[in-house]
C-alpha cells in the first residue's frame, strides 16, 4: 500500500503590550488600532509574551498529499 506525506498545522499565537499615551483606556485602544491599520506599529515595538497554541487548531492544511 502506498504512503503519503500529509501536511498538518497547529496555530500558535502570542499577546503583547505597548505603552500608549491617551486620555483614557478606550482612546488608548483606538490609537493602537489606528497605528496598526496605518502600518505605523511594528511588531518589533511590542513586548511579546511566550507563544501559546491556539485551542482546537490542530488540522490538516488542505494541501495535496505527496507520495512519501
């Protein structure tokens, strides 16, 4: 019986923080989202936590299986 290599994935994510000057928490979040939308916030400017696996994200990728 032939064997195949099947591509699988498990997604990871991490959260981080940046310091934002604003009058209140809502404005801080809005200012941060604006910087993200405008491409002005670089990922290198964020203090990231350790990566964690996303729950229920283990699956096949849908790529074609290759003869192995």
